[in-house]
C-alpha cells in the first residue's frame, strides 16, 4: 500500500502561482513514477504531468507545458507541482498518483494509488 497526501491548493488570481506537494508513505519502493492529474468541473480527469522516481525526466501535457514544473525530493518522499501563469481553465481538483510502471503514463488506469486531491481555483 502506498499512501499519498496532496497539499498546497487554494484560490489564486489569474496569472498567479501555486505549488502543490504530494507526500508519499508506505511501500514507496514499489513506485516507479508519480503523476499529477486534474479534474475540472464537468470534465473528465486529465493528465497533467509525471516524473520518474528512478531518474526519469518530467513529462507534461501540452496544456501546461512551459507553465508547470514537476520536481521531487526523494529524501522527503515528496513530489511537487509548481504552477505559474495560472488560468481560470486550470481550476480543478488536482490529484497525485503513483504507478509501478513506465508504460501508458498519461492513462489514469496505469496508476494504482491516488491521493484525495487538493482544490485549485483560479479567478479571472
């Protein structure tokens, strides 16, 4: 079992920044990579980005490329999602998730453990 807890969400004006954190505990040795997903109101859950815990480089969805950055602190077992130039369309519940595989990293079904989510609201 892997336990994931997100934090750092909140209300921000368009153009602002936020940093989300995802702290992992439990059987983290089984985790190959961590992903960030989001689900906006009335929308399906979508891939935001992913970072390998064994040396893989971050990968981003086109919608956030150049604005969002994922990093990790393995000593703290924490992954971060730094978000800049936020837009109202970034409003969503943001989830982190872990996967034991390098395959299909954009597919939510490839991730086996999920956090509870943290809400990000961007006002115009």
